[in-house]
C-alpha cells in the first residue's frame, strides 16, 4: 500500500523482474498500473486497461496463487469462467468476485467478467481493505 489520503487507498502491482519488458511493451509499467480504492468503488488500472466496480457489487474476495506465467502475466481472460486477470507476477493475487459482471478487457464493454484478479504487492492488505469496504466476510 502506498497512499492513504482521505478515503483513497492505492495498491501498487508487484512486478516480477523477468516479466517487466513484456509488460512494458504493452504499456503496463509501475506508473500505469495500480488498484485504487475510493470512497465508493474499486478502480484497477493496468496500462491501457481499466476495470471498476462499486463496492456494493463485490460478493467475495480471496487470495489466490501461485500461478503459471501463461495464465497470469498480462491482461488475461480465463477461458474457464471469463474472469479477468491483471497480472505482473506468478506468486499471488487477490481475486475479487462480483454480482454483476464488469467491463475490463475490451474497450466497448461487450465482454463482461464475473471476477477480477490483481497481483498487487500487498495482497493481504488489499483483500482486507476490499472486504471491509464491501462488507464481505470470510468463511
């Protein structure tokens, strides 16, 4: 976690050194990728991609990983469940499930996603902050 001004909290992505050149080639760098929690919504920016949802739409939050690089690095669509991943490493991420699928991968919003996984530096902190703001309890 890097910024805690008023009700806005920002989480930076955890970039694995080996994947930085590939991600930079598509516009994803530490300065263009972050998850921001505002007073009423989660906003995930990943280079040219953006995914946002109000907290009332969030139904579950869990920590996942490790992953294989082919399934986790970059802006990825899960062929299994249409989930969206904004991935910068293979270690761990936070999967945020939503009631109403959200936009994120295509600019027109035709494709909607039932979940977003983000590989931030502070997975525990993000998971806790989103659960608190969304009123989601752990099992």
